[in-house]
């Protein structure tokens, strides 16, 4: 069977501007159902291990193929392994199951394989070689989780910042109350000189400090991977040459901490989104999703603690269509950033006849579409409706990997009438397609001002007041 063309795999609610969209979650459930009724189904056991000792386990039942190599079944497994990598993170993948399937996965998830970009990212973030091993089921490592307390500190005078792709948000916070917030436009992705980034971040901190009697701590939020305040991977600095990145960018926040002489912590912006949700809504477990230049995500468990997972939903596949949107870095198809970000708006707009000059930045394209949506332009609203349908199908997929009950949605894409359309449409898909799942996933949005600066305020709460 071909999952890209059979009518039985058409989603019950199509995406208005992307009728070829094939939700990964529906295909997963179709194959799981087929396995339950297969007389010769096989099981693939997966264990993904991180350097911190965390191990995530997953077992996949695969319908029997009577000895034939079934590309649909391999795609089902390969997409799940990729999702585990980008949601949980890790560098040691242990497999127990059908030999041909395990061998194919070893080939694909290698430095010379189809998923080389995924492998290289894991090696870069966790500073360990990536390996895929076939083992006996009895030799698979047991599951192990982490529960980390971080953030939520509101005492003293603090600066919080959120480094976005189009603006740099700042908050000065005194005893838990923001006394100053602002947004400073910038364009870091095009700047190859690391001093551009360093000096602007420095200037922003000094600006916020002017509104406080003193500075006791600094917390930051930014897209990318940060290990012990070192910048490992970040799209903000993608134009900086590798040598300059290693010399000036990687230790950037360590150097700022020395300059200010106060506790300073930086976290991935998705994690801070989840922290902001837990702080403002008082509910957990919670998945936070920020739709901005990309799709940033973070998760806090039922104890409002972090798990140490990677949570890069931007690279998690949500669409199985053969014509799905291409993710430009890994050249993979159907990944979340192309569906839940400014990139999604720019990708869908031409399908309504709305075209932009090639040099027009994505934030300006988003604003232009939002202006039309606020005027109830039907074509502009169809763009946001399309994003909402995709989101409604993708949240249950994310829930298969992360046990959340609440979702906080924020970011520039969620502003105005367009954001309301996304929210309303996603709720409708959850209700109509997933039945009882609707009642176990509650969607939340902050007010308009919190959407824009809330992450900076939450970031300010990251460091505990302690001597360095």
C-alpha cells in the first residue's frame, strides 16, 4: 500500500490550503491497529540514551509483511525514531527486533546516511559520538527519567531577556513585578560579525538595568541548544563563521556572567515558554509552543519540573505527504517548523494569490497577512485556519511522546484575529477527530502583552540568588 496516495488515508478534516497534508498521527494509529489484527506482527524495541543517563524506551508493533520489505512500515519506524531524537535527545540508540529493519535503521541514522543532519546535531549538542547498536531485548537499558527544578525565582531585582529572530525582548523585574519591558528590533541571522550580537545583548542588559536599583540576577531565553550556559547550536548565530562562533559565541553568556558578577542562566526559548505557562496558569503537566520564526517548544511535568529533554518540535515530522514542505537544513520533509511558524505563513500565502517581494523578511510578511486577517479578509484567515488544522492533528502526536494535559500557545503568529482562528480551528479538530482526547488536551493562550514579552519575564526567574 502507498500511504501517499490511498484515499483511506485522507484526513477527515482536510487542510484548506494544503489538501495533500497527511497527519503522521493518523498513519501511526492505522499501522498500530493493523498490527493488533496481524497474525505475524513483529516488535521493534527501542532505547535512546543521553549522556546524563536518561533512557527513553519505546516498543513498536509492526504488521507482518510475509518476508517482503515494506517501505511504508520502514517509514513508520524511521519517523518515530527521528521524533524520539528531536523530542528526547540522545546519542546511543539500541535496537532489538527484526534484523533487516535494525540494519536499515543503522544505515539511515549514520553520518553517511539519509538522517546524517539529525545525527550530527545530536553529536554537536551532547558532545558524544552517535551510535546505533543491535542488541538482545534483555540487554536494553531500563527506562530512566529526570525531574529538574529550575526557574520560578521571583525574589530580588532581575533582568530577563528573550533573543528572537526579529526582536530582542527585555524585562526588568523587581520582587516578581515587571517594572520595565521593551522589544528591540534586530536581524541577527544575517550578521556574520559576532561583535554585532555581543554588543547589542550588552546594550539591552544595560538598558534594563537602568530601571532597577541594582541587578541581582539575569536570565535568558533563546532559540537553540545551551549546555551549562554555553551556546552549542543557535540559528541566531548561523551567519557567524565556525572559528568565530567557537571563540566568541560559545562562551558569550559565560563572559557576560563574569562581567555582571551575578547569577546568569540561559535556556532554550521553548523551555522558557513552558516555564512561563506553568508560572502564569498554575497548571501542569504542560507543553509550551511558541510560534515565531520557528516552532519552539518546552515541557514541564506534573511536578512543574523540567525533564532535560531536547524538545525541538521544529524538526519532528507531522506530515507524511510526498509533497510535504521541505525543512531546508536537513532537507527532510514535513517537519513542524514549516507548519507552525512565520515560515508557514509565508509558505501558504501564495496559495491564496498573495505574493511578496523576494527580499521581504518573514516578520514583515507575517504582519502584512495579519493586517488582512484583522480586517476579516477570507484568504488571510484561510492561512491561519490551515495552520490550525495542522496543529489540531499534531498535538495528539506530540502527546504520544510527552504526557501533557495543557498546552500554552504563544508567539507572533498567534497574535490578532489570525491567532484566534488558529486556536478555534485546532480545538475543533481535536473535538471532531480525536473525540475523548479533546478533554485531555486543554489549550491556553496568554493575553496579547504576555504573548510578546512573557518569555523575557519568565526568563528573569531562572537563576536562584546565590553566590557564584
